[in-house]
C-alpha cells in the first residue's frame, strides 16, 4: 500500500511538473499585458484546478497600473479588478493563507526578481484541504519565480512599445498611438454598438506664446495642458497630440448627453491652468475646440482622418467666433 501511494504521488508530481513546464513556456512567450494577465488570471486557475487567483503588486509610483491602462482597452481592463496596486506591502513567505469567502483554503506566493519584492500571487480553492500549513510548495514557488521574471519582462516590453507611440514632450499618445487607440475603439464599437466621443482642441494664440515668452514657456504650456487633461478626464480616456498645439481626446462610452458637460469641464480646466514664463509671471491659456459622439456600425469603416477633418471645420468656426469656446460638431 505504501509503495502504491508513493507511485501515485510520483505520477501526480510528474503530471503537475509537465503542466507547470507547459504553462511556463506560455508565460515566457507573453509580450504584452493582455497575454500575460489572461494567462495569469484566467488560464492559471483552469489549468491547475483553482477556483480563483488574485494579484497584489508593489507599485509605489503608479507606473505599473498606468502601463496596464495604456495597453488594455476597456473590455480587457476588467482584469485589473483582480489586481491590487499597493504603494508598499510587507514581504511574505510562501504559506497557506486565510482566503476571503467563499473560498475555503488559499496559498500566498511571493513574487521575487533579483532580490526585489514585486508582490504576491494568491491562489484560492473551495476545497478546505487543498492548501494547508506545512504543505510542500516547491513547484508553485518555482512557478511564482517564473511569473515574477515574466512580469518584469512584459513591463519592459510594454515600455519599449509605448515609446514608439508616445509624444516625448507631453507624454500624450502621438499620432500613430492615437490612431491605434481609435482603431481598437472603432472595432469594439462595431462588435458591441458601443458609442464613444471625441474632442478636438487647439491652444489659442500659441504662436504668440512662443514669440513673446519663448519656446521654453510654450513647452511648459503643452506639458501643463496634458497634465490638466489627465486630471480632468477618466483613466480610461485617451489624449493624443496630433501635431504642434493640436490635441484630441477619445472618450470610450461617453454618451452624447454627457459630452457637453465634459467639454465644459475641459475648457474651464484649461482656463484655470497656472503656467509661468521665465520671469515667473503667469501666462493666460485658453483653447478652442469641437466635439462629437460616434456610434460605429457594422460594415462601416470611418477613418480617424475623416472625423478629424469634420471636427476641424467646427474648430475653425470656434476660432472665428472669438476663440476660447468649444462647438458641438454632431449636427
């Protein structure tokens, strides 16, 4: 009987090792947050007969969360509900943990990479005997080490990809990056009949700012504008620098009856910006713009350039009417 039990344990361990190796290869092939998080939060439970997993990560500067939000669309972003982003957290050892209900047992696995504590992966089961104090966790600790390494690699990969899609001065998406976001949102809208809204804006008298106060002040205006916009809109919204002082906002799920209010908040936030010139004197800043809601339809293909051209006509009208105003381009 003892020999039979040993053989059964050996077979189970061999089968577990094969699953771990196959899963590790999948993890190592992940190049973006969608692939990595799908494997970790969806494939891991199904492949290892878990009821749920959760991830807590150290993210003192918010860079990790920002990277994920930048990479994932709204549909994929629901995975972030299974992740806690902490400014700091105590280091733990691999051990059984008390799980939240309705789970009956749990295992906490520290994520370490080159001596750096990245966070903890929690595994949950409805079986009260699945994870117990004193149990061997060698296999799962090895998996946790691979997950930690992949977390770092995917973060670096996403950072490199983001550089090609980001305006270096303001941190907004460049034209290429904004076109990618638009294409993704358009495709999602076709699948789900999902509305999104867009705002096009242009800083008023920007050439005069550069001529009178210098290009350094002009750069400060653009950087402060993007910082202000980020603080005004939602984390899931997108800011694109289309060129010079022209910017666009893409607002997923923003309904037509909400858009006027959003545009008003954006306009007022720009008016309230505090930008100082080299003599530490405030430079007043306003913007003119236009806005519209878009509902993608099946078998339709409306290019970003077509929407920008349409909005640009109303933006020109806003400037002709005295600037510092946003016009509804939906009509």
